[in-house]
């Protein structure tokens, strides 16, 4: 309502989480999206599609045309009125045919196969989160509704800055094994480790192995 009142374009960047919307019980991730003027998510993040590929939904395509449409003489053809020319939907004139690789993924796995994969990833991430919560040396730093787990080592007895340094060293040791790759962020000012479950063939054994590697690396810091 505020955006409508002030003429503001409301865009939703559902880059990673938007893919979860294909699963009925996870469709809440898109609650409120019907109020947006545009929405994107990236199939290359959680739908098995090679980089780069973005799904782009827009409520009023004419608004894009009014903003970006350009037709210098050298771009005009006899077919302009017969086709949707996507050069007028953004600032770039040329673009790759990204839709084909997503089409092949959907044809290969089907909606049911992609839904099953996302459900498995979420279940594995939540199981990993359970291991973190029951280990007195670690803490979970955020809820785990999807496939991403944010956690950290408590580094008991160390001040906050030293605990952050401990987790930085832990991240480096884990990634140096080349058997697991974690990333990091900061939450509430603290250095946090991130484990993402999102690969096609990831199974429980792989997540369990990751947890053992993390614990072993922590013992060596």
C-alpha cells in the first residue's frame, strides 16, 4: 500500500529461496509476493541449472517497455509487431538463450523430482541443525526453514573478538580439507559459519561427514 501510494516499484529478489516455492508446504516463502511489481529467483542456485539463469516475473510488462524500449533504424525489422522483443525489457540489447537449459532440467527431473530434491535438502539441513544444537561446543545462530544452516563454535572461555577469530580459523581449516566447503557471514555482529545443502547428489552420509570434519577441525584450532 505504501509503494502504491508513493508510486514506488516494489521488487522482490527471491534469489535463492524462491525455488522453494515449487514445494507446496514451502510456498509460504512467497507470501506477499502478489503485492510486488516484479520478482526474480535464480534456478542456478537451487534448481540444478548451470550459471547463470534467472526467472523474472513482472506484473506490468508495459512499464518496462515505456522505460527501456528503443528502436533506432538499424534495429527495426518487418517482424517487430509479431514477436516479443526482450531487448525492450531491460538495459541490454542482446542476451543468451538461458531458458533452454532450465527447460532441460524440468524435462529431465519433472516437477515432482525437483520437489523431492528440495524436500531432501531441507530435511538434511534441519538434521544438521539438530546436531549443532545438541553439541555444547556449538550454537545455532538462526532458524533453519530451508537448506542453509548458520552456526558457530562457542570457543568457550574466549572473549568475543577471540571467538570470532577462532571461527575464522575453523572455517579455513575445514575448507583446507577440500572435502567440505563452508562460507561465512556476520549475524548480530558475530562471525558465523554457513553450511548450504543444495547439490543434486547430496545424501545424509555427506552431511554427517561434513559435521565430523567440522568437529575434528575445531579440535585442532
